C-alpha cells in the first residue's frame, strides 16, 4: 500500500522536523508556511511547497498544523474552508482547552475531522524512541492516521474530548517550566555562597533521578491513587515539616537578596494546608488549596 499524502502547515523547527520524518517514511508531503523562505530546506529534501493554504489542504488526506497558537490556524485557513471537507486536521499547536474545543467545532462545521495533539519532546528528539505525542478528538480519524502519526513519536490517545491532549501538554509544561524556574532560582541561591552553576548543576541532577523513589516508596501510581481518593497519610513528609523547609528557603532567599516570588508561592501552599488543619497530613494535601484558592 502506498503511503498517504500528508500536508504540514507551519514550518518552525517542529514542523520542519515533522516533514523530514514523514518524507523519510515515504509519504508525499506538501507544505505551506506564511514565510515561504522557511520552506526552502524541506523542499530541497523532497517536499512540495503549495501555492496557497487551500492548495495545501487539498493535497493531503491528513493535514498537520504546527503553529504558535490556534489563532494562526484560523488566520491561515479562514479563506480555505471550502477545501476542508473530508480532511482530517491534526493540530499539534499549543493553546487553551477552550480554543481547542472551539477549533474542533469549527472543523466539524466545515465537514472536517479534528484531532488535537501535544508533542512532548523538542524537534531534535522527534522520531526517536523517546518521542511521544498526546492526541485526543475524533476517534475514527485518529485510528485511520495512527500509523502515519507514529512516525513522529509514540501516539498516546486520550479520548474524544480534544481538550484532553491540550491539557496533558499544558500539565507537562506546568511541571517543566516550574522546574526550570526552580532550577535557576536554586542556582542563584547557592551562588550567594560562591557555589558556581558548573558545580551545582551536576549535584542537583542527582535529585531529578531520585524524585520518583523519594515521593512514593510504593510507586507513583499508588501515590496518584491516594490523591484521587483524597487520602494523604502523613507519616513521612507531612505538611508541617515541608512547610518549615519552605519557610527556610524563603528566609535564605531573602537574606541572599534574590527574587522571592517562587519560594513565597511554594510557602503559601503549605501555610494554607496547615491553616486548614492538615499539618499532620502528607504534602499532597496542598492540592486542596490549589484546587480552591482563597
Ligand atoms: P515556531 O514559533 O518556530 O513556529 C511557529 C509557526 O507558526 C511558524 O510556521 C510561523 O510562521 C507560524 N505562525 C505563527 N503565527 C502565525 C500566524 N498568525 N499566521 C500564520 N502563521 C503563523 O514554533 P515551533 O516550530 O518551535 O513550534 C510549533 C508548535 O509546537 C508550538 O505550538 C509549540 O508550542 C509546539 N512545541 C514546540 C516544541 C519546541 O521545542 N519547539 C516542543 C513541543 C511542542 P512564520 O514562519 O511565517 O513566522
């Protein structure tokens, strides 16, 4: 069976990496990008540059969008809606859950199928064993194109609500960006005692590898099940102990004269759990205050 024609709209680093993997897998690939010069590399590799968004959509059974946000999709396809009927749009761009659901309804109104996705690795890791991509939305359309999408990374389908893949992406980035800020804040903190980033970063990396074991002796799935059940047994790592540590980090940051935004946010989570009477329960109890801020 010959490989299906695929269209990729959006040729930032991510879109270009996708085009190259699809070409390598034998798919005819048509591309379109607002700034045409960005297509030069992938055209040299074998992709065809469409003359217009409508031409691009018409060329692919599967239309993948890799754009800064969802508004970019509407900006590009707003005048090409007549070409959408019968196509599957897979939008791998970041945006809010609401915009993602709006996009699915918009696609349906033009007789197109819609699947949202979130790519969980940077462009240079796409197509490797470490690559995975969350998808949700039209189940039949996803199933029809699963094998093609698998060239980008392991497809992980999350059901028919298109917002689920988007939220899974945002949740990973929530952890990632918070961690990066923690990383940099901590580097500034130890720097106040003359410890260089070069010394510190290899040390702190040990923590990353240990976190799964540190937070749950019986495994992270069991920890998740307890959170889902509203159970927060606090024999180890209770909110008073963790809150005291959060206080010490805030005080150390203050005496170092560095930014206090992050330590104060963390401190506030524990103060809230303690003031709600949950000091003896596990650190996971901070989820109540996060779910229902005052
Ligand atoms: P870029 O910002 O480099 O590319 C964005 C693309 O969107 C470009 O093709 C740009 O066109 C286009 N674009 C933006 N606004 C408009 C508009 N109003 N009209 C038409 N085209 C528009 O992003 P990446 O390739 O890095 O990322 C693409 C998506 O992948 C993003 O949603 C990102 O969150 C996601 N992602 C990226 C990762 C990464 O490490 N890069 C990792 C995981 C996900 P033009 O070339 O003309 O500017």
